[in-house]
């Protein structure tokens, strides 16, 4: 498959979306970018095209990393006791369904309430703040020592993050937040403001696709059960309210972020990182998903195919 042709085919989709503007620092990003990095874990082959080297804010794709880190630190059972694995049917910053169903714990780890709760589980250790640990783990699992915090985006999230603030206080009021609100939100906003490339995300996807083992070193970074759990949750809740739609269309566990990033893990086949900042109304990269759909069809990656 020629990736440059695939990018050309999906380019016009950019016009159907808009860059996120509720975080002001993201509104300045040029929408006309589309990039992809493919990591074939069985043959150790890599391919890339378009804006594959551009750094962008990881945003909600960081929820995959903190979830994996929390599972590694606390064990899957401890994490499963904190968040469910169900879809909400509401946007990512909702708290409504907890109100309606009288749940005390968020319905899944990828809506903001769930992700904030997961972040609160990570406590300072050996003098390392929760964010320092997340950054270190991100660099390792993405095989990218150049991941750094974008302070402008972090400040922008801090200034405008009142919905997330309200979610954190709501969780505190329910008695389920594990850390104080200020530390939890500082960590959460910082984790969202890490700068990655398509390659970093493809590496993350490759570890997930490869049963938790880094294909570049043979080192086990996460357990089989952490990889399996996380891929399942990506499949069912990774693409906001459109998760079901794209499970059918693409059939590959994927998580998106409002920075325009997508990470996919096609089990035993590929780790994929995609970037295109113009989003649909659900918050997913429009051209990015079109490209992922095309790649999934061409490479026959749909996990329900057999
Ligand atoms: N920092 C963003 C927020 O919490 C992330 C949202 C997203 O990428 O889904 O609103």
C-alpha cells in the first residue's frame, strides 16, 4: 500500500472537521496536516508518510498510558474496582450517567471522570511526582525520550479546565478520588499536554499489539492482562460516542485525543499512530479516522474478520 496515496485520498476529509477550540492553545494548530506511522510488529518493518514527525498534544491518548501505568503499579483488580468498562452514551466530559444510575465510580477509564480517577491513583513515589512518573513511563512505552510537556498547552488547560475541575470535585464528593483535587488535576492537565508524534503513538500501539512486549527491544513493558484489558476498552470506548460506529467500520482497538492523535493496536500485526487535528463533532480526527479505515481495509486488520 502506498501511504502517500492513502493520505491524498483522505486529505479532503480535513474540511469536514475543526480543530479543538475549547482549549485555546489547540485552536492555533494548522488543520491541514495528516500523518501516519505504521509499525509492523511481526516483521519489524516501519513505514511513515505525511506529518508523521510533527509533534502534537497527546490529550486523551494519554489516558491509555496512565491506565497502563496504574495497572502496572496497582494491579488490574485494583483498577477494575475503580472504573467500569461500559459506554456512557454521553460526551467525554459527562458526569450525567453517574447521576442517573447512582454510580459512585465512573463507567470507564476513557471518559474524563474515569481518567481523572485513574490519574488520582498514581501517588508520589521515591520523590517522583505522579506526572514525573507518567512522563518517564510515556517515554519508555512510546520509545521516545523527546516527549516533553508543552507548557503553553498545560497553562491553557489549567485556565479553561473548569469542567474537569467540576468532575474532580464531584469524584471527591463521592469519596472516590484517591489524591487531592489540585495534584490530580495538575497531573491530568500535564499528561494531556505531552507532545508526541505519530511514531511515538505507533510504538505505544506496537507494545499493545505485541502482547505487552516492546518489539524494538524484546523487553516486557506491560503484562499480557494489562495489554488485553486496555485493547478491549479501546475497542469499546476509545472513540467517544462513536466507538461502536468505528468498531464496525475499522475493527481495530483505537483511542483518539482532541489534539488530533489516534493510536491503534491491531493484535499481533500493527501498531499505528495517526495525526490530523481537524475533529468531528464527537471529538475524533476526521481525516485520521478515514485514513485508519482505509489502512485497516487494505491491510485486513479488522479483528472480527475471521
Ligand atoms: N485535555 C482534554 C480534556 O480533558 C482532553 C480531552 C480529550 O482529548 O478527549 O478536556
